[in-house]
């Protein structure tokens, strides 16, 4: 192996766009259960801010998005707090994520 691959750090905007795309993927998956998911830009930034590290790039972001969106919503669904036909909004309030089912 005599080729060197150089990876450049992602910008804050690029990381945000990746996080936004991941949130949109979760929203698409939930449409199958007739659940509407809205994730605020502040919530995406909050999730990114908790776990982003230049050293590892976007890799930890998927785990963080899964923990803060998919895992939480799955638990809410199991507990019947989130049901088919509902909308869930994820935002930030007082520095923490807020999950509101309507």
C-alpha cells in the first residue's frame, strides 16, 4: 500500500447538514407508523454539540442521533406515550432536549 488518504475535518455546517439528514431519515421511517416527526435545528445542534469530536468526524454522530431520537421515541412508543397518528416535536428547552407529543 503506497497511497496516502488525507481526510479533512468537516465544517460545523457540514456536520449540521449530516445531522439534519439523519433526523429526516428518522422522520421518513416514522411516516410508516403514521407518526410525524419534527426536529428543530436547535435540537440537531444540541445533539451534535454533545458528541462531536474533530478526531472522529461524523462517526459518533449516528450513535448520538440514535440515542437521542430513535431510542427515546421507541421507548415512548412502547409506553404508549407516542401512538400512531401523532406528531412528536423535539426541541431544546433550558439546555435539554424536550419531546412533545401532540
